[in-house]
């Protein structure tokens, strides 16, 4: 029985995710995926314009999983604590899913895609909105536009810090989670200072 195109696509995405989780990004090539999945290289390229397109879909799943993790964080009336809980859950997620997160992080620097697809950008925006919601409560005196920009900066900062979390060799003596907490809270302290001006 022949598989439908969608089934083949879903199967390849699933197999690629297994490769990423178990072996890492360097093992995800069209040839290695073909060997692992049992599909031909031609079938892979019939399903995806490029390996970057496949990786973007993998990253969508990772962003969805991160969003689901962050969305489950119980929100209290203390926005500062909420932001710290979100940062803590983000760090836990990255540490638990190092190879998937490294794939996402690396994608933003090495892909050949000219423009990110809207469905991809929406996933990033959903995560930013979680931060913005709490920034709104914490910094009531700054404009909605400034809060939006602040949430984006905070999200980009967390993204940049995630490279520290996925590295095993560098910064071995540092407690990575603690470093992220300090930098995250330094940003919030700076925002608090700006709001008072």
C-alpha cells in the first residue's frame, strides 16, 4: 500500500526529529536521513525544497513544545516572579532538549532561507507575547509600543543566552542557569530604572 504524500512528509519529519534528538544536527543530512528513514534522497527533496525547509519545520515543533511548556507556568499576581518562572522554565526546556534547541539556534545563522515563513514567525511572536503580558503588569508607566519592543529584546536576549546553555565545553565552571538568571534580572532592573525616569 502506497503512503500518501502527507504521511511520507510526517514520517520524514518524525525520523528527522529522532536523528536530531539522538545524534545531533551534524548527522541530519539528506543522505543520512534517507539511510535512516528508508526513503530515497529524491523523495526527501520532493517533500521539502531543501534541508533548511525540513529543519524549519522541526524548529516549529520545538517552538510549539517550548510555548506549551511556558504556557503551563502558573501565573500569579506578581509579574516579576512570573517572568522569573518563565525564564526558569525556558532554561529547563533548553537544557532538557539541547540538540533540538541547538538546531533551532544554529538555523538562524546558517540557513539559506531568504525570509522566514509567517507560520514560523507566529510561533516566535506567541512566546514573546507571554513575556509582554507580564511586562505590561510590571511596567505600567511605559507605552504599549515600548513594552512590545522590550518583550522582543528580552526574547532575543534569552535566545542569545541559550547558546551558553547548549555548550558543553565552554564556561564549564559557571552555573549556566544562574548566569541566565542574573542577566535576565539585570535587564528587568534596567527596565525598572528607565520607568522611574
